[in-house]
C-alpha cells in the first residue's frame, strides 16, 4: 500500500508542476526562453519566440 501511495503522490506533484509553466508568448515565457541556451531550444520554441517575442 505504501508503494501505491508514493506513486500517486509523485504523479500529483509532477502534474502540479506542469501548471507552473508560463503561457507561450507571454513576457515571462520570452524572458525564460531568452535565458535558455539557444542550442537547447526546440524548433517550436524558436518559431514561437520569433512570432511572439521578436515580431510583436
């Protein structure tokens, strides 16, 4: 029973962390992406950055 409770707690923590990410295109999202090394950007991130942060 302890193992099941631990797995459930871990799943709830991971799901709650997903809600903390800023909305794509927001000022906070742009700042976070700008601070991230460009070699770690995904193609979608680069495209959204160009649309939302550069060409506002």
